[in-house]
C-alpha cells in the first residue's frame, strides 16, 4: 500500500500542477479552499460581484476566501495569471466558451 500512495504523491510534487479544491459552510458563510502550493498569486472571480477580481489570501499553505453562502454563485480562479477551473461538482458553460464552477447553498 505504501508504494501506491508514494506513487501518487511523487508525480504530483514533481509536476507541481496538482491541486485540491473544497469548501466549508459555517452558518451563512462559505470558505473556499484551494490547495495549490506552488502558486504565487491567486484571485477569485465570482458572479456575486459581477466577476470583479478578489484577491485570495494564503493561510498555512492553503489559499482561502470566505464569502456569503445565502445564494448560489458562479466562480473561477486566476492562478499566477492563468484562468484555473478547479474540479467542482457543479459546472456550467459561460458566454466565452469556458466553464464556471457553481456553488449551490444547502437548502
């Protein structure tokens, strides 16, 4: 089993392109987390503010940003100047031929 785990971790570290995206809901807020350890600059673009750039802060090696969780919103990241769409459960095509993630609050 150790060799399988090591086999998954080593290529990830070598390629430096691995990332994990998840969120945590706390009351009326959602915190988005992006584990992209090699990134130097991360911004979020979100439909709640007409896709204005919002700087994401790195805390303990993980990029995180807290937003209101009272309604659905669409979003994507820009990581080191490049558009980045993380793996997310809900996606939709946008008007520019790419996709956005969709956050849907729990009902």
